[in-house]
C-alpha cells in the first residue's frame, strides 16, 4: 500500500465497524518483514494505527479509487500532528 490508498476494515477494531473507511497517511519499514512496508492509517472516527503487511492482509480491504488531491499533498510529521489535523478538519472532505 502507498500513501493515499483507501481501505475498509474487514473486522471491528479501533472503535470502528467492519466497512469503516480509512486512508493511508504514512508508510514505514515493516517490523515483521524488513523487505515490506507497514502503513499508518487514519479512520473515520479519527483513530489511527499502524498495520504490518500481515495485518493489512488479515484486517483490511483496499478500495480502488482516485486519491483525493489534498491527501497526496499531506506531509506526515508525527502522530500528534495527525490528531490535530483531524480535529482541525483536514480529513473532513475525505470522510464525508
């Protein structure tokens, strides 16, 4: 997965129901397999988490849609900023 990819949860987790949408806002070297990328995803309720490749395969489904422009320009700095951006409405246009 890449920054801007849209996913849905396959199971209930993080206070979300199955089918809840999320968007990848960061990638990192997977802790379980250094040759793969883990992803950080923010969900409709503002909760975010990281997913290894194994977790991506077990818990998420990718949606095939164009990434909104404002997401492509998002620059991850730290998780506190992600929360602040959610509270400030940065993600509202996507989650409507």
